[in-house]
C-alpha cells in the first residue's frame, strides 16, 4: 500500500498530540476543538464524494440531517438505546445516499449540485410539517440523550471518531479505489473506456460518503443534545463544510481536516472582534479569495512552500 | 377557484421576473449564478434604505436599486467569472461563497432582524371576490412590461440579436465579429438589474431579511431546469407552472408545503429529463 | 472459423443524417484492417458503435461470435475490444504510471481495495510503448502529443484487449514518433493482436494493414488490398471531392 516510515511518524504524532491536548489547554478551547472535529468529519465525507469524483454535492446537510434526525427520534421518542439507534441512523443515511445517487447516474456538473441543493431544501420543508410530533416541527428537538459529560470527555469521543474516520479513509484512498475515484473526477469517459463500471464506483463513493455523514451527524446530535431544522439544513452550514474541504485541499484526507480546524479557529478568533454573524463576512471573503487564487488549498500551498524552503536550504 | 387563478397569475408574473435574470446568464454563459438570490436581496435592501430610511421618492429607490444591480452584475463578471474562465463548478462554488458573504454584509449593515417594506403602491382592490393589493398587481404588470421589453430587445436590437447568437454558439458568434466578452458584460449587467428590480417587488410581497435570498434562488433554479436552457417564453411558461403549483398547494394542502412541489419538480425533471421539459431553445 | 469482429448491416442515423449506412465487414483473428475515408465519412462513429458509446439503429456487432450490442462500454472492454481516441484523454492530475494503473484495474471494488497495484506490469506496459523508466512519474501536462498517444496506447493495452481499434494514431506526431508507434503495432501484430486502424496518414498506414475498406458518408465504397482500394475510382473521387 506504500506506507512509509514517515506516515507512521506523522499519524502517530498527530494522534498522540490530539489525545494529550486536554492536559494543556482550557475547556473553552476543547469545546472549539470538538466542533472542529465534527466539521472535519463532515468535510472528509464531502471530500470522499465531491473532492474525488467531481460530483459536487450541495446537499450534504441532507445526509447529515438524516443521520441526526434518525437517531434523535429513535432515542427520544421510542427510547431506543444509542447502541442500536446510531447504527440504524448510519444505515438510513446510506439509503438516503442511494437516493442522491440516482440523479448522479444521468447528470453531472452544475445540474447535479442543484439537485442535491433541492434535496436539502426539500427535507428542510418536509421535516417541519410531516409528523411534527416526531420531528419537533419548526422548533426542532431538545433534551436528546448526550453520550458524554464535560468538555474533556466530549473531546476524547469526537477526537477518537474523527481520527478513526480520517485514518480509515486515508488508508482506503491510498488503495486503487482512491485512484479510480479520482480518475472519475478527471475524466469519467476515460474510466469507462478503461473497462471500469463507473456506476458501481460512484455508488461506492456515495455510500462511503453517506456512511461518514450519517456517523458524524448521529454522534454530533448526541453531543449537542438538541437539533433545529434551520441550523441543520442551512446554506451557511453547507458553506462551512465545502469551504473547509476546499481550503484544506480536496482529494486529500489531511486537507479537509486542516481546513476544518483552520475555519473553526478562525471563526473563534474573529468572535471578539466581530461578534455575531458578521464574522461570516470576513471569513467568507477570505475563503473566496483563497478559493479563487489557491484552488488546490492550503495543503498544496504548504507543500510548495516546504519544497521551496528545501531547495533554498540546499542552495 | 377564481381566487386561485388570480393569485396564481399574480405570483407567476413575479416569479417570471425573478427567474428572468438568472435564465439570461445561464443562456449566455452556461453558468449558474448562485449569488443571484443575493442580487434580489441587495436590491430590496437598497430600495428600503433609499425610500424608507432616507425618505427619498420611491422611484428613486427603484432606480438606485437597479443601478446597484447592474454594478454588481458587471463586477461579478469581471472579477469572478472571467477569472475562473468557464470552470462551471468553480463559478458555482465561488458564487455560493459570495452569496454568503453578501448575506453577512447585509447583517453587518442592516442587522439580523427582518424588515417590513411598505407597499410600493398602497391600496387594495376587489377582483371577483378576491382581495388583491395594488402592490402585487403593479408588480405583476411591471413584470410583464419588463419581460415584453426584454423580448423586444432581444428580437429587435442589434445587441439583442448578438446575445442570441452568443447563446446559440459562442465560438461561431465570435468568428462572425461579435465580441462575446462585451455581450457577456451587458448580459450580466441586465441580469443584475432584473435581479435587483425583482428583489424590490419580491421584498414588498414577503419581507426583507438576510436569508431571503434562498427562496427566489430555488425558484429561479426550478424555472431554468424545468424550462430547459433559458428561453424567454419557456421561462414565462415554467414560472406559471411553479407559481400555480405553489398557490394550489397553499390553498388546498398546507401553506408550509408551498416549496415542496417546486423541489420535487426540480428533482423529478432532472432525473427523468435532464434537458428540461422544453429542451434546448434559443433565447 | 468465427471472426474476431463481425459487423453486419450497421445503421446509425442522427436525425435526417445517415452516419453509418448498412455497413458490414469482418476481421479475422490476427488480422489488421485499415478503415479509410475522407473527413466526416463516419469512421469514428463506427468505432463508437463498436464500443457502445453510441447505439446503432440496427445491425449487429459480434465479438468472437458473441453479440455485444446489448453490453455497456466497460462490459465490451471486458469482452476483449478496446479503442484509442483521436484526441488523447489522459487523467490530468495523475502520473504516467497511475494512468496505466487505471487501465489495469479489475472491475471489482473489493479487489481494487485488497490487492496491490501491479507496478511491474505498469512499468512493462510503459516501456513497451517506448517510455523510459524516468517517464513513469511524469504528469500528462509535461508530455508532448507523441507521448500522450503512447500513453493512450499503453492504457488501452492494459485492459488486455484481443481486438484493438486505433483512431488516428499518427495525428500530430513527428516522423520519429510515427516510426516508434508503427514498430509497436508491428510487434503486436506478430504476437497475434487483431487491429482495426483509422488513419489519414496513408503511407504510414499501408505497411500496418493486411486489407482495407473505404467508406464515404457511412457507406462502404471499396474493399480489398490497400492498393486495390486506393486505385478504386470511387475512392479517388471521394478523396478528391472531400479535399
């Protein structure tokens, strides 16, 4: 699989660093880190599908929301234990992923992005009117069972989840499936012309992406303890996920992770300067400029800087 | 029944106006301008600021809003669309980001809470048992006038015909001496103005809020997708399908479901007939 | 003996235009057939129908006796027929080796994940089309047209075809590159590969084929040895008319 010694060192360093962090930082920082962890999971999920295959999803909150709502309804309304409700939520999300796959079999590019956006808005409207006794209607739900108490425990859980998703996706994408999915993003016709069924490959990408989205959504709602349709099926939320993946660098696993942490902490540091939603103004402007002039993301930028440094050092 | 007919006609006229600017861009440049909804919002807020905060004449408010729309369209073409040279997905992602930036900008200037726009033309008229505000009636009439004007412009003027040529075949048009860049710039300007004007009327029909841009964007998207690649007639027809669908759902099912069928229409058409119901037509 | 490729009564219409008009020909295993005709004669359309990228309106396509008209493009490639494109379509952000890797992949997701890429075979294919070992890590953006065609050949060969369709393999190549690709085709012919070749470069095409057919506006106008076809009055008229 081409694992090299520095891969072990870097991942080992990251994992131990992240688990030692609660010893040195405040609870407030840990809470920010928790959000960054979940955002990283969502961004990885988006990237596995959109970053690789080029099928840009504008509807990821749709998948995340299905995972979150499923487990929330099961635990709160039917007293199902989380050990069962979370796996069920993941499976339901994967079924929903197949629903999104259907249009992708016929259309791509702009049209696909739009149809996923329509899926998100559709669910937003439906969740408010269909069985509000279950979904909590417009106001959403609160008092959902939480899995952890205290910032440190929440941090450990989210970190463990995020790192296992990241490592397993990183390993998976290093195999030939990662190459095949990326090939679809570059030229789908040539993939078919190489004798590979792109339908099956796309189905795999959609299911994997949905699995991660459902897992992330389910754990996230059991961390928050509440959910509201407007916060979940929201273009701002979608925007945060996509920008995290793009900023870090798509088609890498580390990119969306870095992007998620960069975004979360940027928002956090802007908070004292610009309280409220105005932060998105600065944040969006930075994201837009970076995207327009550095479309390959921060990871690529760092790599190039590193190479230049090395060349400079040798000269 | 008659009430549904009247309300459907009025709403559809408004939707046609809203969708027109979006269709134009799609037809000429084949790009989806996801910040289009933000034009509407900025138009609405600009009118609000000029006419209600500054207390200037309403017509002045409408004019300032339209001018700002032109400016936004032109700037966006120059700074974003041209820079990204035809990479459709990149244009869509960056216009989506831009929409969020504009939304945050509106919050920054006008605050988070929604604002009620006074009717542009106050008063109510009773048509066949249905009460109709002059405001929406005027909005619909103006919308029809603008659409007719646009149709005449595209058919009869030199620039309009050049736009048609670019929309059919950009390369061919360039060979026959049309500067596609200039045509694109003009189209983005017109689209911006239409968006801002549509926004003034849309805001007076609903209300002003920093998240008001999503609904008209979805409507525009539906019209473009269901109608196939933008023709003025196709836009008009589909705007009526979407408008009537909404009015009928609100009257017979539940008001909360108003957008559901629009969304289902988008999904259904894209999955079954990706080329749209009316296929490829000229402008 | 069953033919390697048997095309019978193929018809393809685009609206009122007949792109392929009742075309029939066959290729024996190990044979190399040239498909010639002026621009717009419908040569690439024939390729697309054999590969299933376009569906014919009527007619049959048999590969080693198996009717393949109902199969998808990937299925046809698995059945043993593969093509190159007039305009090479590499995966832009991948190295030469990774481009070939895609062609070598099994159409089975599980095996893609659990088994390693066969880097020896990747190298072997790359070297066989004339790349050097240092080229393996290069990206298509750095390659000249000749190298892109070689890459296209290598990726097509990676799918282990028994019949190869080559579309304008010499377009945009230097004399040296033409010689290189010709040598490659000749050595594959010796190994028993079956070819259907489209080319405008008739002098380069001649030594590579056993037989030729000429089409004009989708209709076959001549069939036979290369010199017979070239001396056919209808062919000469169509070339003069087409130029």
